[in-house]
C-alpha cells in the first residue's frame, strides 16, 4: 500500500547547460500528469509524459523541467511579410475606430512570429539525461509515498477493527432484539384481548416479525467484506480503487442492517459503523 503524496527535486550540469527536474504528487481519483517545459524542450512533452505514466497508477503528478544554457547560439531572422500584415491590420483598427494612437515597433514585437528564432543546438540529446533525473526523482517520491502508505494502512486497520467490533456486538445483541420483539408483541396483544393470549398465535407472529428483522445475511456479508478488506491491505499495487469499492459494499450492508433493527444498542452500533466507513473512505483518497 502506497500513498499519493510526494516531492523530489534534482539539478545537474550537462556541459554548459543547467537542467533541473521536479516532481510533485498529490491525491487524485484518476491519473493526471501535467508537464511544464521551457519552449526549448516542448518537443519532448509527449515522451516525458508517457515515461512518467509508466510509474504511477493514480494521483495528480506535476512535472517541472527547467533548462538554462550559458551560451546559446541562435539565428534570428525577421518575418517582414507577417509583420506587414500585422501592421496593416492594426492601422485598419486605429483608423476604423477613429483612434489617435501611433503604431510602433514595440507593438509588432508582441507577436511571436514576427521574429523567427532558430536554435542551432539539438536539445533532444538531453532527453536521456532528463529521463535519468526524473527516474531518480520518482524513486525518492515513492520512498515518501511508501511511508505515507504505512501510516495510512495502520489508521485504516485501526478503524476497521472498530467496525469488526461493532459488527460482533450487533450479532451478540440479536437474542436481546428477538426477546424485545416478543415482549412488545405480547404486551400489545394483552392490551387488545387481555390475558387469554393464544401462545401458538403469539409465537407465530413473533416468528414473522423476527424473520423481517433478521440480519444474519447482512452480518455474514459484512464479515466477508471485512476479511477481504484486510487481505487487499496487504497487497502492494492498485489498492485504492478496490478498497473504495469494498467501502461502498460495506456501507450498503450496514444501511440494510440499520433499516431492519430497532433495538437502541444495535442502532448505536450501526451509526458507529457508518461513521467508521466514512473515515476509511477519507483515508483511501490518499492511497494509490
């Protein structure tokens, strides 16, 4: 079991080029990878994204890569044809709106395609170095994620122990609930027809009411879900989604159980189990 929160940063020099890589991970229901690159490395985005995708199951992953070149030889050429089109369009806007503004070179330089910058250096040669740095970052992130997973697992299992205890308490209260049903029904029948109550009829009515209030199947399924939950907690991969599904199943059984019983002691156990399941679901949001 691993968490989804981690951070790592590395920087290094490749000749006269400074490169840094950074990874931040936080919890998220699905896998979302965001890559932030300088324009010099924009052609690498897809390959870097695919590389990172291979190492994570879910979570929001933010990748930041920075590069600084000491001496970057570039060829700069003006795109006069494009600049003239921009200038004509801007003058048309000025004249059409009756403005007194003066068109200046600085206005045209806001458009990226007015000056064509051609970098002579092939930055794709740095891809392997960037991947190596990212891989080391990923290892550091997983160390943090594993520590978080250990702590979260302990919290979840402690809460699960509470659910198990309350489930056992409900089972122990069933005889008391059945007696309560018998006593309540006998009291009502005595009020209606006096002391001459047909015991066979009474027992038959009690049997019907007890069958309607029977929660043995719910308790058995809840027990099975708890055992399955514990076994999944011992797995190391793709745990979060499976645990979340089991929480839904446990919540369904507890709801059904609560709708069938009226004994205050059992109702208290049902409320405690519902709250516990919600606490577990909050914890699972941080599990990969």
